[in-house]
C-alpha cells in the first residue's frame, strides 16, 4: 500500500515542477493539507519513503505559494514531524535541501519578539526535544563537502544555505528564551530545567555550523 502511495506522490511531485501543472497543483489546498498530514504521521519508520517524497512536494509548493508557510508555521505537530524525517533524508541531498528549506520558511515567520510566551515556549520545547536529530544531521552533513561534485554541487549549496538560514532562526528563538524564570509556572520551570542541557548544546552546535 505504501509503495503505491509513494508512486502517487512521486508523480504529483514531478508534475509540481512542470509549468503547465504546477500552478494548479500548488493552489490545491486539499492536496497541501493531505501531504502535511502525512508529515505529521507519528510512525515514520512505517511510511518513511512517502514522507520523504511528501517533503519534496511541500517544498515545491511553498516555493510557488509562499503564503502557505504562514498557515503551517504555528502547526507544532507539523514542525515536529519535519524534524522526525531528518534521519530518512540524510543520504538524499534533494530531500534534505527540501526539508531544511521548509524549516527555514516556517521559522522565519516565527516573530519571537512579538508572539506570546506560551507560543515561544512551544517552539523551544520542540527544538529541545528534537535537538539530537538536528545535531546528527549537522554532523552527517559533512559528507556533502567531499561528494558534492558537478550537478550535485548546486544542490548541496542550496541545502547548506537553507540549513544555515534555519539554524540562524533557531539561534534567535532559543536566545529569546534564554532567561525564562520569570515567565513560567512551576511545571513549566521543571520542564525547562530538564531541557536546558539540550538547548545549550543545540545553541552551541547551531552557532558552530552557521560560522562555517
């Protein structure tokens, strides 16, 4: 069943970059919502390949209809789902570039100076909980520098630029939450303290990879 789903998604993804079909597909909100729901599916191992294809399709749609990013930028489950897909795109430059471009498009719409503390707290917790996946991707990313040649080079550079843009937004969001003690209740404070090690480590890692 999942192989059929992936074949369908591949066909739609191919059509999404053809001028005669891209506008119609990208303006189809029902299609967009369906592929976003696929990204949010909790058991990624069960449908890993369709999720990867869905990621590329979503990136293609957002490149044509940027306003859709605003609609999903506050969908915390979708953002978590994206990070859960990271291990499955580690050896696929196109999919990896697509994933990081989506993350960058979403996080650039997170105005940390203007959103509520509750919303900011949600983003920080997601980043803290997914810090291992983010760090693993950054460490694994070094293979691109030695293998990206000829036509792969542009894809690698695109991925690297999208990832750096996303990492800069992660740094800004985490820095904004650097001193939460006056904003949290008792339960949230305990949750924050439990996550602080991950947050500090992720901040250091993101800073390292944005300086390269």
